[in-house]
């Protein structure tokens, strides 16, 4: 793989927007390149070294997505906890019931674990240490936590969780992306099995 940075020649490059469930503030596109000439001066680094260059950006990307997922989870948890205190059924707030309290408390625990792994991975990266396993683990934990907590946010609101009024529905459909991008949970498990646990490569 070789990296290049060249002019976007629309006569040779077709960019088609991908319509998505969420994340509409940022376009996603399919790009088709046909017979585009790229001069040597537009090449980044050495020929054939593109993948090695990209590797330098993968770990901080995973840390960044983990931090994003934690923020999303904290927002969903805050909204769910506030609603649980305000919503009164049969003369008492629903948050007084352990069936509501305990899942919300578990969400907080999940977020804390993900947060501290994210901080560890970020510290390792900025100190120049190898942090592939930690960055991927942070992304895995935070993505799972964000999705679980966004789901819990909807469930805590009951039928109103499906309404746009309380915004937990938006957090719910945004949260799934943190589980699948920029790397899937399955690839993270494969990396940890191979690089940390010494198992043979499975793909």
C-alpha cells in the first residue's frame, strides 16, 4: 500500500454519499477512482510503506473513539438517572425501585472501567509506549458501555424513550457505531488473542 495526497479530479473520481442511521454531522462516502494519474510528487513517504504509516494513527484513533463513547454513555446515563428521579408511578419515583436503580448503577460501573482503560491507553500512547492492546481494549469496553447504557436509557424512559423529546433515542442509534467503527469487536478479540495471549493468527 502506498499513500498519496493529490487533487480531487472529479472527472476521474466519483464520490457518492452514504445515507446513514446517524452521525449526520459528518458525511460518509463511497469513493470510486478510475484511471486517475498520480504523480510521484503527490506520494507520501516511500512506496509500499503506506500501511506502516497508517498504523501510527490507529491507536490514537481508537482512544479517541473510546473517549467519544464514554461521553455518549455519560450523557445517556445522566438523562436516565434524572428521569428516574422525576418520573413518579404509584406515588413514588421509579428510581426508588431497585429494578431501575441497579441497572443504572451497573452502567456507571461499566463507564468507569472503560474510562480508566481509555486514560491508561492515552497515557501509554503519549509516553511513546506500545499500546495496541490497551487502545483496542479501551475502544471495546467503551463501545460496549455506550451501547448498553444508551439502551438502558431508552428502557428507563419506557415508551417515552422511543420519542425524540427526551433524546435518548438519538443516543441509542448513535451508540451502535462505537461498537463497529473504526474496528469491529471481533477484530479486537483476534488482535488480543494473537498479540497478548500468543495464539496463532486466525484470519
